């Protein structure tokens, strides 16, 4: 069976070396990231070997961590362009095995929109991945309209990936805990997922999705807790009550938001996701190299669904939403 994984990450040191260390340091240079640096930098070596061993047909690659999103509006565009050019070069020898999401200079929304268009039209990138907030701001801020407009115009999705919390949030919610537990709680231990859920809800409640009704958003980690909270949110935010969002939370999520399995490899969350988002809105992902391919494949093999529904999760939904060719 064809398998497409679409939250799979890279960091290229030859590009990060071009940015000021005070901008792309921190998380990118944490012990975990330094340990994974060789895997993140590799495309057609060990990465491809592990894909073959696990039966993964295609990885959609994306730049993770700190990058053009934390650079200034003046410096970000050239940095993002270099990153995307190198990414396109690295995947060009294996076009049947790799696709890519664009890395965008979100601190310069106009340039980000132009870079999205360039990479889609020149390199056939399948959308963009945005890592969390930009300067502490969410995508519902009017200044980011050019990015959303361009994604809708091009018919490509935006993958909304978690990012590091702002310092004020880190201090208020994740400080004064033993050892590194606060830092862990702020990211993969909880904070990443709640922040992405809030980011998605803001796009609904602000009316942003209504303004761009053909915009497609992808979020990972089995829906970032939204499947469980969807009905409760419906009760709290009824259409038209605040004069903005015109559809229920759940309807908007089903209409415009797609979720992946990245890093969540047990069956109960998948069952909830299917019952809430629906089988047509769910795609397989591993979150490589932060999660191992074999664990993701084992989870996929254990899904107890009819073959045609399992195929939707494994590749058919991704092929349709990203415009991939088998």
C-alpha cells in the first residue's frame, strides 16, 4: 500500500549558519536538536533507507524550528529563499519519493506570499509550513492576510506547526518546575498542542476562515486536542453571536481543517478523530526524526478499518489535498 507522510522535518546547517545565532539558536541548538542534527540534515541517505525499510512511499519535507519566521522583515525573505532553493535541490533527484512545504518569511507577509507563489510555481511545492507565532502574533492578525490569500488563490494548504511559546507565556505557565520539566511541558509535553489548537480556534472565531472559505489548514498530532473539545467549543461559540464566525466550530473544522497522525500512535485518539473530523480529513504522518518511522508504520498496520478507509488515511487523502501524483 502506498504511504504518504507529511509532517517530516529537515534543518540544513549550511543555511542556519547564515542567520544570527541569537535568532536561530535556543531550541535549534538544544541537546535534543543537536543529537538529531545529522538526521535532520540528511535527505537521501539514512532518511531514504529508513523510509524503504518502513514502506513509506513519500515524505513531504518541511523546515522545523527557528528560521525565517524569527528574522526581521528585511532579512527573512532572502534567508527563506536560500532555504527553499536548497530544499528543492536536495529533493530533485528523488521526485517520486519527496515533496516539500515552503519555508516562509512570515515577518514580511507580502514577501512570504510571493515566496509561496514562487516555490509552488517553480518547484511544485505543495504548500507551506508555518512554525507557530510570528513576533507573538497569530495568523488571524490582518497583516498576515497576504499569506492566507495567496494560499487560497494557489489552492495549496498551510501546515500550522507548533512553535516556541512567547517568553511571557513561558514565564506564566511553565516556570518554577523541577529540572527541565517546565521546558518539556511548554513544548511536546503539552504547550505546543494547546497553542496550535488556540491558533486554529482564533482563525475560526475571528471569522478568518469565513473570509477565506477555500483556505485549507493542516494541523498535526491527531488534531492538537481539538477532536475531544469540538462539541464543547460549539456550545461556547455559536454562529453569529459575536457577529463574526458564521459557521459552528465543528463545521468549520470539517470544512477547512485537516489533521495528521504525527507522533500520536495509539488507536483511541484516532477513533475520536474519525468520529469528529471524519475519515476524509485525516492523513498519516510520522514526525520524523522526532518519532521513528517504524513506530508510525506499526500504528498504521494496526488500524482496524476497511481497506478503502485505511487507504484514505495512508495516502488517498494526502494525494487529494496536496495534489500529489502516485
